[in-house]
C-alpha cells in the first residue's frame, strides 16, 4: 500500500505513533490538526494528525489509517501548538489530551441549528447597557483594549485586582463588547460553582443570545450543541467552567478568567492542567490579551503582577456605596471549658458555638434577615489542635501541618517526618491536643434545638449533589424560605443573597491547619470570601461576620480583619521564599495509587530513587531540585487504593521539574508494577 507517513497522536496512554495515510484518502481531510480513525492493537481509536514524516522508524510495519472522523473539525496550527504544549508541560499523552477537545456526541443532525438544548434562552433581543463605567473602570478598559486594538492585538496578561462588588464583571463585559464588535470571540472562564443562572442572565442582558455555555452539568446533547455554536463562530461569547478552555474558538479575541485564584481551575486527575496557566499560554500563542480577575489573587499571579510580568490594575472600592462588613474574631481558647470540649456546656450551648455567635444569630432572626454558618470540612479529622493555646504540630522541615494517621501517628506527607501525638501540648504543656472533629450535621442538629422556629438549610456534599440541588437551594435562599444556612465552603463561593446579613465561620482553624503549604493562602481567601457574603445589599449599616478560632493571631485572620490582601501577600511571600515554595520555586507531585500497600510503596521508592539519581546530575543552583518522600498521601487509603506521593521542589523559577517528570514517565515501563498507577502533577495544587 502506498501513501504518506504521518505521526499521529492516538487516544491511548502512549506518545504519537507513525501511520500510513493511504493514497485513496480524501486529500481535503489530510493535514495537521485533522482527526482520523486508526487501528491500535485490536481496537480502533481516534487519532490527531500531527505532521508528515519522511520515513517510518526502522523495523516497524506501518498500519494504515482507516477513515476520517468528520464530526471532529480540524484544529488550527495555533491550537495544535497549544495542545502540544499542554501535553508536554503536564506530562500527559497528546492523544488523550486532544480527546478533551471534542464534544461527546455527533453534531446535532437535522435539527434547527444549536438553538435546541442551548442553555441560554434567547432573550427578547433587548440588550442592556445601563451602567456607565466609572473613570477607573474606563481607564482599565482603555489600557487593556483601546478602541481599534482588536485589529492588531497583542499578548499581555492583566491582573484585575478588586474586592467583590468593585465592578470587575462590568469591566469584563465592556472588554468583551469591544472584541465582539470587531467580529471576534471571547472566552470567559469562571469556577463551576460560580456559573449560576444569575451570572448567565447577567451576560445575556448584555449580549442577548450571542452566548454559548459549557459546564460539566450539561447533558451530552446540550454540551455538544453549545460546543458547535461556539466552534462554528455562531456565538461570540463562550462562558464556561474549566473544561471550556478546550473548546477551539476560531476567532478568539480575548480571554477572561474570573476568580483566578480558585483552585478548581486545576484539574485533579488524568490531565492535571491548570486552566489559568494554560489559558495564558493560549493567549500568548494567539497574541491576544488575557484578563485574570480576583479579590484575593493567587500568590503566583500577585508575584507575577508585582514583578512586572503581568500588568496590575486595581479596583479598590465597591461600585455601589455599601460598606465592607465588620469582622469580629472570637477566641475559642476558653480554658475553663476545656474539660467539656466534646460535650455541651451546662447552659445548653454546644461546644462549637460562642455566646456572641448565638446572640448574633437570634438578632438576625428577629430582624427577619438571614444568617449563614460555614464549616470548612475538608481534611477536618486529620489536623490536631490544642484547645488551650491553639497550637497545631507541624513539620520541622516543611512547615506544613502534620496529619494524624491512626490514633497517635503524626506524619508529614511531604517528607515523611514522623512523630507521636503527645498527651500534652508541646507548646503550652497544658492542653490535650485533639483532632478537630465536627460536621455540618451536628451543627444543624444543635441549631434546630436552639432555634426551633427557624427554617434551616444544610448545604454540603451530602445534601447538594446535583446542579438542580444547588439551584433549588439558591432559589430557596433568595426567596427567603430559609432563615439559617449551614454549609461547607461550597456556599462561600460567589453567591450573592440580599437577605444574608450575618455570617459565622464556625472553626476558622480547619482552613489554615490543612497539611498544605498553601493553607494560609486558602484560609485568607476563604475567610475574605465568607466575609464578603454578609450584608452585600445593606445601605444603612455593615454586614456582620464572626470568625471563631483557636488562633486569633494567625496571619490569615489578622489580615482578613483588616481587609488587607496586600499585607497578607507580602507576609506570605516572605514566608515561602526560604522554603522554596511557589512562586519562589516550583513544585510537582508524583502520585502513586495501587491495590496493595507494599507494591505501591515499593513503586514510590523505586521512582524516588530514579528521581534522586537524575537530580544529582543536574548542575547549578538555578536548576536545583529537591526530592521529598515518598510519604503516604494525607488520605493514605481511598476507595481501597493505597496512596503515596513524592514531592519535587525546585529552588528557582526557571524550573527543570516538568522535563524531569517527562523523562521519568518515559522510563517507568518495566521498572514498577503495572498495578500501580502513576500520575504527574506539575505545579501541584491539591496535595491531599
Ligand atoms: P465584581 O465583578 O467585582 O464583583 P460587579 O461588576 O458585579 O463587581 O459590580 C457589582 C455591582 O455594582 C453590580 O450590581 C454592578 O452592576 C454594579 N456596578 C459596577 N460598576 C458600576 C458602575 N460603573 N456604575 C453603576 N453600577 C455599577
Ligand atoms: Zn516534612
């Protein structure tokens, strides 16, 4: 058989392979970026054509590509280049990376074009421009996208730093309007949880039905229809969660990432990409501006913005004249009560609630307003705190919280440092450190007892499992069918309820005691966000926020109290520098998962040894890499799989970590048990 030889990225855990594209193939569907069906072993898999090769590798009998895949439109050269970057950087097979692009179903056949199943209801055609931008907003728009610049756009990453309600979304919409007026498209990424009907309606008021929406809760048909509407260029604005980044917009003119600090932009499994960082690369390759917005930027973005790599824009004030909430810190280190830590006090007050909090709730109820209590439940039972002084044991090497394994084993899951849980606190020698065990169910039960008249709603992963659940809950709160809301941090994100005037953080410590070097950053973001929920629509007074904690002096608390993000960032960056944590250095995790403890641990040791050998051969301080572990993951066993991890940490920002992991991944075959799954997590965010 004669034909051309092409290297093709196959949808399998392999690198690209060579195939013969026979002469009989339709020439109009042969070229870089086209998809073809190819044989692989006994299967037929999708393949993405990369480039024509002069000859086949020696001794390989070429197989022939089978047929084109017409429902996969060809990708542009720029898009293909971006995809190759994503695959290389995040150490994930290109063919499997490419598979994220395409919609789940064939294009909607026969039906009216994409209207059906579209999430955005065609509005009346009336669009709304009622807001006149303030001078500050206008100046920011002019800098990012001066009129006419859409014809000769340039790449620049902009960080829009402004408190919630400061008018960032209005800035995005004006920028998008300019881009769409010039015939280009805009991509807007928001965290899944913030992609509410309220947000979409707001964009629909401005852009009518020129909007497509993609998120993980659409039906396959809806997703496919929205995807095509954007890829056909029929819709100019694509709003989506993380995965919408993979929708290949043909006339991309601007990218907006709202709440850029949100860790949900990082995918946790298979291709562990960061949508923000990958979007910056996409903007660069397309030579277009990208805007990152946040009230609490990630340390990485803040560092980039203050060092001149990104351009910083500030929106320091709320657009509407509402006051920032008043934040009160309540010290829970009540020594008198310590012996009754785990039960109710005599007056019937549950151990988790201060008198101030309960009073605040009843005052709120009397005014017929709403109160919300937040509990950060992630990792809750693993951190240990002294109820007298608030001290939590942390690793002397890594400065992260130790996690409790079994009854009394404290472990650093970065470097595998061990110590035993002592009976008395090593700092105050008085209190008895205990795991922070508390759940939303318990809080709900106590509240029902204390406020029998109040209508309660619990929002956590058990109660809210589908998007419908979430939307029902939201409208119940909006319609004032709920008086007290109890929830995990999922309710802290971006929601905006007019009746909500009082917010309590039940145990702020859980947030900063997470075994993660980013715990303080997350806690600051969470506390600020939680605080931002209160009294957003009050004009005569400020909303009220109560933070209960065992560590009233913790920086995350201190700076939240002062509404001082920049102070916090300066403090936090100084703390990380000597430890080489990002953004000073870089980190990656290599994750091991297997059904047998010993096999999984052995694999982790083998790979750590390989990594140490490779690292030893690197030269120069700038490329210095440290290999920590292996250590058990903080969740050492999950769904019957044992989990270990190795942490790689580099000294400088010009890090060889990604290429090191790539080399490792290519040399793993036959060295470790095939039952152990290995995943690379470059710029790891979730170390749990
Ligand atoms: P953010 O995205 O920073 O949270 P928004 O853009 O949602 O802020 O603005 C908060 C509120 O203020 C919205 O109701 C918005 O319509 C209003 N707003 C923003 N900018 C202006 C402006 N220039 N004039 C009047 N209202 C504005
Ligand atoms: Zn350690």
